[in-house]
């Protein structure tokens, strides 16, 4: 009986990486530029490309199509490009010195991960190996029990279903989309949540101001996650099952 009860209340919190958990201070763009130049012989167009909210494979295809490459030529060397990208990223941020963790993030993630009614994961446009490099020195990587990455699909909208399938594999429970909370710093993160019926949480710690994010229709909007207690309170009561509960959700391990 208790297993069923936990399963029906389980929620899945999915965090974006860049601009939400950390800033790599431009290292991703720099590493990608080096990789494109090494593998495809061009970095044309990357300096003006808007990476915000895009998956890594989408960025590569967008940039190289604009430079005149056809899809077959891009796809044929994509694995090689990402291998080089991770090597370059490792060289730039592998020691952690350049990676800035956003305010409150570590405490919020740790508190959610400690709950028995929550699974914490990643939903990011980063390829998995890139996300791992960026997060390595935060100490948070082991707390993310599931992840859906740019290396799983170039279309961010397809990533929530992948994360849910992995949550089912990890925890043995079905988490419906209305108990999934997607936290990100761009309109595309909000769009991704909206498209599947998840709770959309926007945080203005990336390159979008709160005033821009306010027009995207997120369920929650934070300037940052620094007020850990308030953020946790809002996050754990944000799902539809909690809103229908007159006294709000109580932490299962409180
Ligand atoms: Mg982001």
C-alpha cells in the first residue's frame, strides 16, 4: 500500500543546465567554435548564433546549414564534432574554475533530491558528456537520477517524455506530465514544458531578463533561486495534484 501511495505522489523536477544551474561563461560557444572549425573547417556564423534554449545538435545543424552544408554532410561527422567539442570543453572548464553556480541552486537541488516524493533530473540541450563536464565540479551530478539531453534528441520538446521513461526505469513509477516540473532560463524551456503539460518554471539567471520571461506564460517565475525556502515551497506545491489539495503538499520526509 505504501508503495502505491508514494508512486501516486511522486514528482519529477527537471533542471536545465546553462543559465539555470550554472554559467560556463561562454565556454560552450568557444568549445563549439573550435570543434566546428576542426571537423567541418568552418566556424562561420557561430559568433552571432543564439544558443539560448537550443539543443547542441540543433545548434550545429542551424549553424552549418547557414554556412551551406547539407544535412547528410553535417550528420556524417556529428559524432566526431561532439567528441572534439567535449575535449575542447574539458580544456576550457574541466578544472571548474570558469563555471559559476547560480545562487541557491545547490541547496534547492539537494533539498529536492532528499525528498522521498521527488525525483530530480536534468532536461538540457547539452549533450550528456558536455553537461557532465560543466557540472562536474558543482558536486550535484550524482543527485540527478535521470536526464534527457541534446544527445537524445535535437528537439527539446521530445525530451520530457525521455526523462519520464528514465524515471520509470529508475524509480519504477509512472510520473504523469502534470507532476513534472521543468525549470529553465529561456522561453524554449517554458515552451518545452507547455508542450507536454508540465509545470513551467522560469528563472532569470541566464540571458533573458525577468521582464522577457514574464511574457512566456510560465507557472512560476523567479529572479533567481537564492531564497531557497520560498523556492522550495513554491516548487513542491506547483503541480496540479498539490493545487487541488486544500492544505498544500507536505514533504513526505518532513
Ligand atoms: Mg539554459
